[in-house]
């Protein structure tokens, strides 16, 4: 885990997947991401992605976690 004053970077976790699905199905979030994502994104899609990431030794994906209060 890499910690800053306001955020931390940590490993993605299975418990986060429902949040990712919610965010990735929100047009205000999605419009800034790759247009190739399936729509709507399902929890199974995200679990497949998660399992692929766990087995990929050539890439690392981090979760951004809040750890403080702004301002």
C-alpha cells in the first residue's frame, strides 16, 4: 500500500467489484473511459476482468482509496 495525505494506492479487491460496476455504468464516469467496455457492464464482466488481472504477471492495477479529508 502506498499512502498519501488524502489517498492511498492499494491492490484491487473482490469486495470492490460491485462499486466498480456501479461507477462504470454511470455515464458521467464512463464517458471518460474506453468506448469498448460492454454496456451495461455486469458483475460477471467485472469478476472476469478481476480474475484476469490476478493472473496477469505483466501488469498491475491499483485501487485509489480515500484516507483523509480535503481542505
